[in-house]
């Protein structure tokens, strides 16, 4: 993949749609604030934000109408232009930007049909894999009967397992005689939506792999661990074949019981909503994606969010989903600061995920995931993203996967 930055024609079209939508949304916020401030003190606040009336209302409606009209004309022009320009190559910079945008706004992009929305694919070296047996035989040199599936986290992509030109996952796969495949997905969608799709994708992968699959291992970072657990849940319900081939799962900094920062974001929404003068600003906090709000408590299944206001309070009401049976599961947590005592480590974690959440611990014993002590590890002085690159982390994973834990490591076939 080229190191230079590339901009696809479809990126311009998607960005123009996003800008127009943002303008219209901001006009709605300003209008709501205008109405609330102009309302006489003591009058009841309407259940639904009122629109401005008279000349003021006409002005707001005109701005929205003009913005929408310009957006439609621009989108129509770009739609005709995109096929003529063709698709350019991509770059790590573009991929990182798209991943970040999808993490924050991915559910909206998908619902709006915006070209910036990422579609779930399995990839190698940043290139999508066509899940057809003949195509896979051509794309993958010496495919192994043992698969290593890498699942990235929120606002990230499959290329970001690599740092400074080194890919520890690919190195690990070679040592274990596995073939590594990398999931690329829209992390702004609901975790359960991605779980459904990943379950089906892995079933298709196993069906079409050029050689009979004997085992599968999943390594997941952050939100990716929740997506993988959700996929296991739905694969179990559908009696999918790949779940029976899954031998081991390694979770790196996965917020099994939620992330404090999203819980904080929810409190900001509630606080802003108390006053009629600041309530319109709460809309700005609500642009964050369904994937992000799922991280408040670690939602895994559709029932955790269907029929509910995802920005409302109400506490942790998610379903209790255990780790997949007959799968050896391992958990890695990090502490971003040097040891400050047990309480400091529990509160700080890796800067985004607490140690207890990453290790599946919960004050309610029914929710505790029960990773055995020998399958837990805490990296001191390691932040959330540093856990992806530290040699000690990958040495720990290598020890788990190649040692006595789990099934024996397959012997590599001799080189041709």
C-alpha cells in the first residue's frame, strides 16, 4: 500500500454530504437555543423543542432549505463525476482518517448511505479478501489450516496493528504456522450489528478457505473484543461451524464492563439537558455513534439497546453473556501510570479502560467473566494504544498460544 496520501472522488462526495448535514444540524441547535432564550421565564418548557415563528422562523427555514438544495446539487454533480475519475489507491493516512470518522459517526454514515461509511471486510496487507475459494487460493500464499483472526478497536483499522514497519501479528502467525487475516469494519455501528456480520463473515471464510480449517484463534483489541464476543454469541444461536473450530481468544484492553469515558459523556448529556438554555447543546454530545454509546457498559446483543434511548440514564441493564464455552480465553489489561497501589491501578487502567473491566471483573459475581489467574496479565506503564506495540505484550501472547495452554501448536510444513 502506498505511503502517500490519496483522496478518492467518493471521499469528496461523502465529505460534502457530511458538511451539508452538519450545517443543517447546527442551524437546528441555534434555533432551539434562540427559542428557549426568548421564552419568558416561568413558561412551561415544551416536550418537543419549538421552532421559531414569524420572520425569525422564516430565516432559519430559509438557511436550511438553501443548504439542503446546495447539498443535493453538489451530490448529484459528484455522483456523475465519480465514475469518470475512477478509484485511486489508498494510504495509511487516509485509512486512519476514515477509521476515525467511522468510529465517531459510523452509524449515521451507514444509515445515510454516505460513501465514507466502511463496509466490513476481511483483509490482508490492506487489501480486501474475496471470500471465494479460487480467489483466496490466488490471494493467500501457502494458506494454513490454522487461522489467526485480528479484530481492531474503536476508530481504528486493520493496518494499525503495524507499527514502525513491523507487524507483530503477522510475525506471531508465522511462528505458530497460522495464516493471519484482519477484520476491517465500521466501529461506529452497534456492537451487536457488527457481531452479526462478523459471525456470518467467519462462516463464509471457513466454507471457502482453500484448505480444510482445523482451528481458529482470535486476537482482539478494545471494542474488537466485544465485537468478537457478540459474534460468538450469534454463531452459537445459529449453530455456525466456525465456532466449533475456535480454540483461543485473546482480549487486549477490552472494556468487558464498559469504559468510564463514555459513562462520563452520558453524564454531560444529562447535565446539559437540565436547563432549557443549555438543552440544545446536548444535541452536540449526541452525535457520537451507537458504537461509542455501547461502550458505556459493554453492550453485546441487540436486546441491550433495542427500544431504548441510548443517551438516557437508567444504569446497566445489559444481558449477561458468558465467554464462549470450550474456548481458552485470555485477558490483557494495562496501567498507563507507574504503580500507585491497587486502588490507583483499578481507577486509572490504561487511560481508557480500567483494569477490572479489561479483566472481566465485576462487583456482581454473575457478571464476572472468570478468566483464570494464569490467563490474565497486566502491563504496567502501558497506555491503551501502547498495548498494541509493546514487546512484552506480544511475548505474553506468544507464551500463551505456543505453550501448554490450549491445544498443541501445529508443526510448520517444510518450505518448498
